[in-house]
C-alpha cells in the first residue's frame, strides 16, 4: 500500500484539475426550435409603378379677355372647354350706339373738311386783297389763323373718327391666340 500512497497525490491532483476545468467551460446551449415564417417573392408589377398625386393642371399662358367698351352682350360663340383659333370671334355686344357715334364722327370730319376748304379759299382771296392794298396785314394774319384753326379742327375730327371706328370694332371679343376656353364669366342678355 505504500506504493498506492505515493500515487495518490498526483492522481488526486489530476482529478481535481479535470473537475475544475469542466466547471469553467460553457455548456452547449440547446438548439432553438425552428419557427415557421411567411415569405413573399417581390417583383416589379404594373400596380407598383402607378402613383397618384394631388395636383391642379393650369395653362402655361392664360389670357384674360374682356370687352374694351361697355354694352349689352348679344351673343357668346364659345363654351367652357371649347378650342379656339387666333382671331376667332368669341362674343359680341350691341354695337348700335358705337356705330352711331362712328357715323357722327365721320360727319364731323366732312364738316371740318368743308370749313377748312372755305377758310383756305377765304385766305387766298384776302392774300389778293392785301396785295392790292384793300386790307391790312393784321386782317390777313387773322384769316391765316382762321385757316390754320380750321386745319387743326379737321385733324381733331379725323382723330376722333379713328377712335370711334376703333370703339365700334371693340364690339367683338376676339381670341388673341389659339387655345382652350377655361372660364366663361358672362351670359347673353
């Protein structure tokens, strides 16, 4: 037995070391159970490529048209959404008073022309009378001023007739360019 006693300390040391080493190591974890999951294959489709956005579509260029003269609206030739061409008549107002004013202005031109011609003829006669010494230079100057005033009245009457002619033309509302009617703010009557 003495021989066993000699072997006992190294054997005891080996057992203790192996016991202490086995206590320090990690224990293997139990494997997790498998879990069921749902899967879906992702792919590009027509539904995923369409998008909806809130927006307001407006024309790049908008023309707000209106009559340049007052009057009763007789007719409207277009409706909301109609396509129009440049120069197309869109609406008409009653032009009777405008035409009468144009006729009066034309008559005013004729009267002013007649007055100017009369003053011109008088001036020529007074030039001859002044050469003969029958009238003074001051009287001739008055006749010259009357002739120039008559010419100015004729020019004024022509300008007024042009304005009245333009006014009569404004009785039609015309499209300034091609496009689509986006708003209608007047009704005949």
